[in-house]
C-alpha cells in the first residue's frame, strides 16, 4: 500500500485515524506489512493490502453468492504473525488454500471440547504451513518468473468455476463498456475508487494512463487483490473489505467512485450507495456499471428495476445508460453520452444498464473521441482468444478465434460483432506487436481488439497458443 493512501483511510468502526505499528519496510513509500491501529481496533496489513476485519476469518469467497470457497485464517493469527516479525507466513495463509487434512482437522476441532480442540488446531496449522511453503516461489519469488495467466491456470480450475473470465476480461464487451465510463476519470486531483475491483483490470488502464494519481481498489477476496497488486496494476493501492458496509475511508476523500459488474450482487445496496456518496462528497460522482435489470430475465444476484436503482440516489442528478449504447459508442471510438436524461421506462427492456450520479453538472455531457483506445494502453499483445492454426516458414501466422467454453461464448456473444473469426498476420506485424510499434496496421488490430494492451506480467510470453484445453468453442 502506498503511504499516501493512509491519508484517506479511517476506522470504519470509530472513524478514528490510524498509526502503523510493526511497519515494514520502515519509512518507505510502499508499506508491505504492518498493523493499522486506531482508538478501538487493530487491522492487519499484509502483502501491501489493508484488511478491514477485526475478528473472525478471512475466507476466500465465491464470486456471485455469499458463501466461501474455502475458510481462511483467523484475523488474530495474522496479527500475531505480523507482531512476531513473520508477515510472509501470514500472507501465505491468505494465498495458499488449506489442504484437505488441515480442513478436516479444523472441522474436528469445532466439535470436541476445548482441551482437545487446541492440539487439533495446532496440527491443522502446521499442515497448512507446510502446504503454503510449497507455494512461496509462486507468490513471493521473482515476479518476472511467473504471470497472472499462470496463477489463474494453477488455482482457477479448483477455485473459480469460470477462471477464464478473469484471464480474457480485457476484450470482453463488459470491460469495453466499462472503459467507456472509466475514461472520464480522474476529473479531479482526489483519488479514484474502484469498488469490488476484482483482479484490477480497470485499475491497469487508469494507473497506466494517469501515472502518479492515487487509485484505490477494494474487494472482499484477498487473493484477487494480491494478484492485482503483483501482476495486473501494481501502481494502485488495495483494501480488503466487504462492499456493502461502512467503508474505511474519510468523507469526501475521493473525486469519483466506480463499481463495475458487481453492484447487483450486493445485499446492502442502499448502504453501499450511501457510503459511496459519503466518500465522494458533494462535488464528486458515483458510477455503477453493468448492473442487472430485474425486469429482464435471466436474473443474476439481487437485481432491481431501473426505477429501483434510481431510488437509491435521491438528491443527486443521475443518468441511466444501456450497456449496448456504451459499447456501440466505444467501438466507434467515442466516450459515453451523458448529456440527455433517460427515463426508466426508456431503458426498461435493456438487461444491462449503468448509472452515473453527481451533483456536479459538468459531468453530464456527451464525451467525444478517445485520444487513444483505452484497451490499447499497456504492453501490446495478441488477444489470447486467438489460437495459432498455421505458422509459415517466414514467420507469418494464421489465427482463429476460439472461446474457452460454451459458457464463455454465451456470456460474451456480443464480441463476435467486433472480433474477426479468422485472420492472418505477417512476420513484420508479429514483430511490430512484440516491439510495441503502433503502425497503422497494428492500430487497426487494436481497434478490433485483436491486439490490446496488457500489464507486463499478465500473459505467458512463451506460451504455445496452438495448444489449448479441450472444451473450446469456435
């Protein structure tokens, strides 16, 4: 976490300021570990990420429902290890899932008397530590030696039913439409919040496009925040917290707050909006992107109607906009159209909608052409949805669009409108992409999202794209 991020933090329980105990490294701009202490509580800061949970476990949660994939370590254990000068051992318990034997021992400890439970818990922890030590190289070794893709492939198949959703997000319609609204921030010197940021794909765009500006991402899943900080958007700061509770930020600290592709999954939606309005103040703005419309099936999460979402913003001027319109303008190289109000009934038939709310009139205008494609920011790479079908002796290649699963093909069907099914690249074009040369032809590939910008350590550079797992959908 950047030291500057401490200035916007406050205790969500007593509204007090923090001092950092056990700070490592001392005096550095980046804080890797420590204990955030206020008048009432202590919170662990591990792997550069502040965790706002005072007691209980830090579980790895499922993406769309309020249940755990596996049970994580207790907050008290994390604090004890930080005090003992062992923050890396605390970190590894948050990243490496406990083995089955450890899980069984922990369950057994819950049904036996206390004098028998303690030795069971100690055995469970020793087993878990041994398992975690086997993964130290992946998470704590040279970051250049691995990638986000490798981590997702290693853990995703067992943790996330659709881990490829994260890997391929950079070219998804939902991400492009989100970039449309993300392109209008920052519009003030204050920080920008990405609430429920996942693995930080939008933070990659912001931090690359606006170096030096403070961006903060939150999520309830520590694993995703760590992946974001290490491999996707290392220039951002991260906070692990639930989304629909009192947030650990000072009132008016942010210039804008975004929540992308997640808000309709929250239970406390009014509490969340109230908090986002509080931390952005009277002259900031709040954007909820890609929220599900309850009037249009299929239903996902806890959706509301367009009118229901608007009720949450009583007192602020709002704009409703459909994902289709955002995507259409984006693919034409244009920012969002926010000048004209849209009535709820005008958007009632749209499944995915977004809302921008603000008391500052300057936000509501039609934004013109992008200075550069937002999805082109970063190191250039060929979209990994393309599989190499033929490589000529001179280095030219034929590529074919292949979706990783039927589910992915269904969820991202709109991408077929802008992704060509087949294409050929000359050896010179392949070399230009590798060298980051944005020639007219490469800019054409960027426009079609055949090529886009990625973080330096996102994809395996030496991967053989011609070999793909079974279940792919052409």
